[in-house]
C-alpha cells in the first residue's frame, strides 16, 4: 500500500501542477480578451486567430484544471443523502462512484477523444474562419484532461482504500455548497 500511496502522491503533484497551469491560462485569456477589445474598438483591427485563442485557453482551463478539482474534492456531486452520512459511509459512497461511474465514463471519453484528436491531427484540420488556427492543439486538451481525471480517480481510490485501512489520513468532512 505504501508504493500505491506514493503513486497517488505523485498523481496529486501532477494534478496540482496542471491546476497551476490552468490558472495561468485564465489570466492569459483575460489579457488576450482585453487586448482584443482594445485593438478591435480602439484601432478598428480584428483577428479571428486572437478570438479563437481565447477559447483554446478556456478549453485548457477546464480540461487540465479538472483533475485538481477532483483531488480537492470540489467536484460536482449529487447530494441527496451524501451530506447526511456519518463515519466511513461517505468514503464507501465515494469509492462506489469512482469505481462504477467515474472510471468507466472517463475511460470511454478518453478513448473516444483520443481517436477524435488523432483524426484531426493527421488531417491537419484548420478553423474555417479567416485567419483561424489549427485545431489539434485545442482538441488535445480533451484526451489529456480526461486521461488525467481518470488517473486522478485511480489515485482517489487508492487514498480512500488506504483511509479505510487506517494507513492514510484524509478529511472526510463534506460541506454542502451554498449555491
């Protein structure tokens, strides 16, 4: 179990680094958006490439930031009974959800998106907009993001099993979101 916990810690570290990258993409997208607005309305110049790069960055914000959200236990969950569970019951619910829902669905999405990415990469697909960008860099965000969510899901399973065995400490307190 110690080797698996070290693996889980390594996955957590990678997810944290990807989360940092995702936060920088937010800043960069905001700066590009402000620059676009100034150039478009101040100088009456526009470029589809600069507009497209904003949503490319947004794709990376969401897709490579998702593993950190799972690691921090801030992901969306359907809270019908989860918040009322006590003791180890929330951990068992998490394990059930991770094993029977997250891993199969995210594994399938990773597979499908990898096939989609490869087709776009091989065909060198371009945006149909004048001055648009190549498509494969933004499409790459999907298989990378989904694969990392799947790997982070495995790390979460390892941590929860170790917690149930008394070999890992984790905060099992769940606070229902205010929204």
